[in-house]
C-alpha cells in the first residue's frame, strides 16, 4: 500500500462551553488519507465533520493528537513552518456567499494566495488568474467583477479557482454543494471530478448528502457526536453497512425512484444528544435499537475488522447475522 | 373526483426598479381532496410564488396577481374574498409550513401559546380548551414530552422539533389543504425522513390534501401522487409520479432526473449537468423558456410557445417534440442506462 498523504492520530478538539464544561467537537479521531483518493466524511449536523476538517488544516488549534502531512508533523509547528503546508492543503468552503470578500474583485480573490505563496510579476499572475478562471468554467469578463454580481454556482467556482491557485495536492471540500441547486450541484461535482483526474488531487469531501458522497468518494468515514464510528471502502459501506448508525443513515436517504418502496425498516428515532453532555459509553446508544448495559458502560473503540475497514460497535458481529437489520 | 382547489391562468408579477418581473406566467392546475401534489424545479422558477399566491400572501405593493387569474377553493373565488373571510380562509381552510422553522415561529411566544392563539381565533375556543387541543396537536406530531414543550420557546427546541411544532400549528384548525414549502430543506437526512414519515401518516389519517414544494426529487418519488415540473414561471410537464419518473417527455424533466446521482449507479462517473442558467424573468418570453439550454432545441422552439400536449389523462407536456411532425428522440438518460447495463 502507498504511503498515506495525511495521517491523523487521536485528534481532539474541545471548545470551552461555560461552567468549566467542554464541548468535545472532535474526540479521539484517527484516519489516513492516501494520495489521489477522495475520502468522504458523513454525519448529521453538529457531529464534528467541519471542526475535524478545520482542525486538520490548523484553522483551529487541536487540543491534542497529531496530524502528519507527507510524514511531517504539523500540529506543533510555527506559522512560518506552516506556510509550505498551507500551500499544499487548501479548502473550499460551504457557503459561497460568505466565503468571498465582498470588497475584492474576483481576480484579486484568486490572485491573493499566489502573491503569498509563489510571488511572480503582475503579468504572470494575471495570466495565471485567467487560466484558472477558464479551468473552472468562467470567462475572462468575470475577473473584474465582484462576488455579489455572481450566482451561487459561479461563486463556488471562484472558491474552487482560489483553492487551485497555489497548486495544492490536498483540498478539503466542506459541503461545497449543499448551498446550490440540483442542476448546479451536478456541474460542481463534475468539475471537482475532472480536476481530480487532471491534477491527481486528493480530496476530503464533507457532506450530509449521502448519495453525492457515494458518487464521488473512494472511501467513506461516518461520524457521530465527535467520534468516527465506521470507516471503509465506499462500495462496502453502502452495500454492507456494519454500524447501526450507518445503516440508519443509509436507510434515511430518499431515493429518486418511485418503485423503491416507501417504508423503510430501519428508521432512526429521536435526535442527536447535546455534545456538551454526551451519553456515557457508546455515544449512539440513546438512539440505537440494539443497545444494552455494556454499551452504556464501555465506549466501543474503532477496531479494524479487516484491512481498510473499521467499525466502532460492540456488537457488529452479531448484528451482521441479524436478519432484521440487513439492508 | 372531489376537487377542492382550481387554479386557472395564474399570473403573478413583482414590481421592481428594474421593471416588472413576471414570476408566474399562466399556471393552471387543480387539486383533489386527500391527494399530494408536488411542485418541482430549480430555485427561482416560481414554485414558492405560486403556492404563496394561493394563500394570497402575494399582495400589493410588492407583488401583483394579474387580472384574469382565477383561484377557486371549493367553488369560492379566493381572489374576491374580503378581509374577514380571508382571515378565516388562511389557517382554517388552507395553511402553510415554511422552509425555515427558525424564522417562521414567533421567538417571543411559547410554542403552546402560538398554537392556542390560532385555536382561540379560528375555532373560538376558551383558553383551557385551547390548551388541551394544543397538547393534543403536539402529541399528534409525535413530540416526546409534549406537556413540557407547550411552555418552551422556539429557541429551546432543535430544528426537527421546531418543524414538528410548525406542522402542529398548521394542522391545528384541521385545514383541508396543507401547503408545505420545502419543509425539509433545512433539516438533516435522518430528521428529514422522520418529518416526511410524519406528514405521510398525518395525510392518511386526516385526509388533508398536501401541496409540496421541493427541489428534491428523491423526496417526491415516495411521497407525492402527482408531480408538476416548473420552469421560468410555467409548468412544463405534469403527470403522476410513475409517469414523470418512467415516461418523462420533456427534456427539462430528463435533465432534472439525470442530475441526481442514483444510489445504485456506479461511482465516479460524470453526472449529467445542465449548462447555462434559467432565462431572465424581466424579459418578455414568447418562445419555449427552456430553448436556450435544451439539447434538442429546434427552430420553432425559439419562435413560438409550445402548447401543452396531452399524453394521457394525467400526463401533459409543453414541448415541441410532442408535435406529430417533430423528430422522434430518445431521452439521453435512457441512452446512459443502456450503456451501464
């Protein structure tokens, strides 16, 4: 197997939540990302997907744990040493309306990163900007416009051009399509796939839209309340989910097929508990149909059950043979 | 057929500094008792404006329902209703759930009082009786610990719970039509599934007709009876769910259907994507609104508006391809399916 591009070990990010309490947004998460692949990260809102990705890029300071990028530790580096890393790892944000500076022209937005990371003459940068805009499907006329003159899909293209400007190897896509229309979503996904093929990019793709994640990812990680509960090959996860939460998530996807049958057997009750005061033991036990005392007592660890497939559940083996919870 | 709503030639415009935006351009449809009708389309195609007009929420000076439009509820002209009747009509005959449960509940009132208020105003109940009814309403939408929820403010509830309160509020006076304007867009997948299940159960229990506005075809497939595909303020295609999903006739419907990744489909292949953007609604439109983005566009598409052709009793499609002299084309998504089999 190839060397991982990014290795994340026991990453934690806690936020103070008043009264000496902690909000454990990301709690002991470990995974690796391999070059050229797309790792999908899925979960309900508030489960720590975004915090996790931002901590990876050191947009948030991790509470503990380690993140290695191409073998180099990046958690305890000074901002100067981080500069090279920030050139290699870029981010596309969720909301194309608030992630572009309203007072800068599109050309300035795209050029800003280049001026920091790869200084060149003004003409060279201008030429690169035009090339980048063309690459993401925007014509030259957009260069001197402002973000408010563009539609949501066009803005997201600018966000992608900005991320590509410094020739990164790794891009975190934080719900890049959730704010867009269906037909525009398809355009952006196609653009991301095309760029990946052309430049060999590695993506961490965060989304709550499972069908899109399945479409674009090679491997998928499922998060619940700050914990990674299942990790594995995309097809395997969707074909044979092991963790009860994964099963419930997949069952909840409305399928665009009237014959698919409306009533599903595996409906999730209730809502996500507060991360400030998570349940003891397994975090999912309050909504899990199979939970017992052991789940309340012991926190299940993410264990590897075969190469490239891990799950954090005490009973994944017995559940696997249970005919009731088969998909 | 028990028809409760009949809309003919509905046209709605907004007056702005730039000119008159014709958001809805001649929409006809009807709704039967107990049925679920879905409006599907991209944002800005006039879905929300159409359903809001039904409640007469599109009023001057911002918007204008054009002359010649007709909305009839049980044979009664909605556009001619006076203030008193309109107040009665909204809430007890037709009520609405909005997209964002955060902003559509009153933050300064407890959930219980908001429901009680409707009951006291519409059904002339006494306070104690209204509270009892409100509690029953919250129980109906399966809120755990409904008694406590009565005294909570909206900000103390999660998004899914707020949407349930909204539904309880909308159903409080037992309306015969429930308008759901993107009821699950702001919610998580698992919560979305819960809310849709709830709506389906309530529909079957109370025989309320539902007008569902959404851009999520997955949601429509399992929930609606009929679908109307809207584009640039017009209905391009309408039919039962299976007609739209299996025998769609309009290129725009094909595009919508194939831009959704199918769960069973193999990964990493290109999704079909529509180029371009919907037409500017400020400009006059006297040809097919979809012509500029259509793969099968012919000369006539750019010159004249297509008539709605009847494909079956329920299935209609406004497209020149349906003309007897038009070339016979196969939808591109069928080609794709063949390639993968």
